[in-house]
């Protein structure tokens, strides 16, 4: 009750959650390596000749080298300012897939599978 271990509001309130606003350089490095790993895996599966609709969708996504810093380190969110929040504020952000923008631009133009004439080429 009294002394060094007396109960105060600060002690009773529990652990205060603190989040860094910026990613550290190590976090950015590891995040880029995870994105590059996904890119290399998609390319490896595509080169093996497997035909999947999901693989065709993944080939639409920009690669890590084509993404801007904003696309790499920010994710859409309804509740944060300007509709985006830092990627490391997502719960379990290293284990969940990173949402990449599938924008039809000159740099991210969809390439149909080789030897296939489909409606994608329209």
C-alpha cells in the first residue's frame, strides 16, 4: 500500500503500447527481401510451365523493383489519415501478404501466357 510498490494510476494502467512511426533500415531490408522472394517464386512457377488463373493474376502485380517506396511501405486503411498506414502497423505484417497494386500501366502491362490467344490481349 505504501512505499516503493504503492499502486498509482500509471502502475495500474498496464503496459503502454508504443509503435515506431518509421520502419528501421533493417525492417525495410527484410521487407524488400520478402517481396523479392515472392517475385522469384512466381517467376520460377511461371517458367516451369504451370497454367493457373491465380498465377496469371500474380503476373499482373508489379515486381519489387517496379514498386515505389510508397507502394512498398504503406498499405490502404480506412481508419488512418489519408487512407493509408505504415506496413509495420498491420498485425503480423511479416506473415500476411503485402497488397500490391494491379494497375494497368505501361510498366505493369499484363503478358498473356506464351502460345495462348485469349481475350486478355484485347
